[in-house]
C-alpha cells in the first residue's frame, strides 16, 4: 500500500475558503478508481507552523498512485483549484 499525504497552506484561509477547498478534495471520492482511501481535514490548532488542510490518500501500488495523478478529474478539476488557492503545498509518500 502507498500512502500519499499532502499539506496545503491557503493564500486566504478564511472559513469559507477552507470549507470549499476541503469539499473539492473530498469530491474525488468515488470518481477515481485507484483511490482506496481518502481523508481531508482542516487544521484545528492554527499555529504559525501549521498548514491549513491535510489530504491523506492510499493506493494499492505506486502505479495506481501515478494513474491517480493524471486521472482527468484529479488533473483537470482538483489540481487547478488547489494551485489557484494555495501559497504552499508539500507532500510525503511512503510504502506501508
């Protein structure tokens, strides 16, 4: 299993933007066959070092994760939104 974790810092972390962005991430559920697990949570601590939203996804293989990256819904709907609202994005990928 491959775990793919992304942290997003939004340019405008208003409650409205956080909710819309979390919803966009969660909208991938059921649309991308390779996606085995999906969580998207909004940070509750809100410290200076915190990122605003975390995305946790899981895939059966590295090939499945790579297919997710180029899937039309992810690449055409989710990525453009995330790039338009984020000032910083970082990732960690590991094998379980």
